[in-house]
């Protein structure tokens, strides 16, 4: 939904109710100036913008790439390291 700043001011209750269903873009001087969001949408944006800790990123990586990690571990258990037979001269 898109409204002018004057409409947003005059019909603020209606605009807030509409913001619960979809973002409301507020136009000022012919350009979109602001966006009114529901609290749920705002919280989701806020959570998405916060950096994750290293432990959270590692957990997400392990979950996403579990099949590949399991395959690599199985290959290691079967064959060992590729460089086990190398000798330092």
C-alpha cells in the first residue's frame, strides 16, 4: 500500500491497521520517504540484520552441508589422508 504523508497523518489508525497486513509506503514530495511496518516484520528485519556468532554460523554450516561432511569423513575412514605415504627427504 502507498499513501501520501498527509493521508498517513489524517488516517493514522487505518494506516497502522493496514501495516499489519502489508508494509505501507509513505510518499512525501512525490518520493517514498518512509515505510510503516508491523511489529512482527520489524522484529524479523532486526533479527536478520544482527550478526551471528561463530558458534551459530558453524552450526548452520554443519546442518546445511551435513551430507558432504559425512561423505568426507567416510572417505577419510576408508582411505586415510592422501598424503600419508609421503616422506620428507
